[in-house]
C-alpha cells in the first residue's frame, strides 16, 4: 500500500517502501553528464556516499569493493567498466 509523503522540500509523493528518498528531489539532483549520470539513483548514491565522484576515484577501487556498496547492483558494473575504459582506466586489480 502506498502512502502519501512530503519531503523536507515540500514535494509530495507516494511510496510503498520505508525508503525516505524523495523521487522528485532525486531527479533534480541527477547529474546531466559524466559517468554518474549513467547510473540508477541507488548506485549513484552508493558511490557518492563512498566518496567516489570521479573516474579516477573509481579506478582506485576493485570491482568487489564497488559491488559491496549498499545500493550497487549488477547492472551498474558494465556501465562503470565502459566509463573507465573510455578514459583508459580500469578497476584496481585485487
């Protein structure tokens, strides 16, 4: 059952889960370019929370470390590999 909620910015939205994230605020803060713009919101937030905001930051981590982040899903990994390859970077080898 979906409940009507209001975020701290006054946006009203319906949500059935306990997740406190406002979809309107999340859409407003989604980057328009860069590798973070390719990812779904949970994966993007996971990287940002871990301090990974550039491809150079990402290249310092292994795939296993990235997959261990809460919110990171399997569909995001190929997108991250491609973004790294575009800049001639790769994940750190374990």
